[in-house]
């Protein structure tokens, strides 16, 4: 049985939930979940947690995403991509590369973005896309996002490809629509491929077909990233054998039961990994106490 994360290279035409269902059938386990939903038409990096990996999902660092996108100028749709109903068609012939580069540059930095109606965000317990399919449109609260960089890859009107590095929660479909509106001709996303989601990137990704083949061989374990590695952004504190035994029973270890022997100085409460021989035993929080030291407070114990 494997425990950890598989980086699935999601194909177009299926939902992220469909991917989870496929992985469940391939591996024969129910304990499977994903992070960072991708639209059905989108492809690329979809981190899928398996067994003990599902416990690590809340502690992942997926604050930064990277996408490669292809948008079409001169068209606007109800879904903001080319899978939707065309609302209007406009002339794009006057758009030049310098104008496009100037428009794109104005979206770099922090800003507020209104999520699209065709999204999985829930409002009053109902996903927005279900309301949209009923012909309803509701007011959506804008979200603070950050576009860290946008690189124009190809300008071949009406098609434009670009790479964007952005914060979690950014909708590239909305970004394409906003760019089109700024240019005055409209734009809709034609293709979207996520190349990185925090720690996870395409270099370690596997297709569902390759996963099926690996399941019958010895390569499966090689495709799985352990929770210890997936949470490598957290500081690591090694436990002694006594500490491992204590944590395994749900009790916070003393500092004498760690490799540090004494509390380090901390400026604020912080999450850490508690490990034994490069295996994740628990995620804990170092919490400041009244003695200007830190207490170890368990957040999640792993088997």
C-alpha cells in the first residue's frame, strides 16, 4: 500500500473528481483526494493524495501556481472559455503585439478578481456553476489575487499564448476575459495547462494510463511522493525513539525527546514536521509560551 502524493497529468475532457475516481479504481483504495481543482477542459498538474497522504492536504504549500494558456481574441463566451456559448464576436485585427504586451503588464501585481459564474465556488451551499446552468447570475465577492508574472509566448492572431505565475485562487479564464476587455475585442480561453502547483510540477507527473501500467509493476512506489517530502517546506525536527513512541500514542513530545533537546527561539507560532529516519510522524505547531520558549502541540499524527 502506498501513502503520499501522485502528481497526475490530468487530461482534457474529465473533471478532477473523475481523476480521483480513476485513481481509486486503479489502486483499489477509497482514501484518495485531490487538491487544486482543474476545469474539465484544462490539463496538467493535479496533485492526488493517497491513503496517509490525505492527512497532509491541509498543510501543503500551494500558494503559487504556474499555467500555460492559449486564448482566442475577438470572442466572448458565457464560461469565459471556448467550451461555452458564444455571446459576441468582435474585430481583433487592429490589436498589435505592443498593445497586447502593454495590456498584459497592467495585470501584474495584486488586485481584486471576481470569480466566474462557471466555477465550483459555493454560494449559500450551491456551486456557482449549477446556478449558471439554471440561467442565474449572482453577485460574487471579489477575491484578492496576485499575478507574479505574465510572459507572452506567442502572438499569432487570433490566438495568443502566455505563461502566468499567480497566487492560489486566481482564475486564468477571468484573466483572459479581462485582457480581452482591456483590448476592446474580447477574449476567451481555448486551452489551459497547469505546469506547477506549489511543490508539485510536471517533471514528476504521470498520466492515468501510465499509472495503470505501473500498478501492475514495481514502479508505483517510485511515482509516489511521501508526505515527508510533500511537506518539505516545513522545518524538520527529528524525534528520538522515545519521542516516536509518545507521538504515536497522540501525546506531544518533550524537547528532550527530539534532536534539538531544548526549545528554539521563535518569533511566532509555526508549523513543523516531526520525523524519524526521513519518515513523517506528525505535523505539529511550535506555540510560544509564557516562558519565552515554545511548546510542541500536535496537529496531525501519521501512521
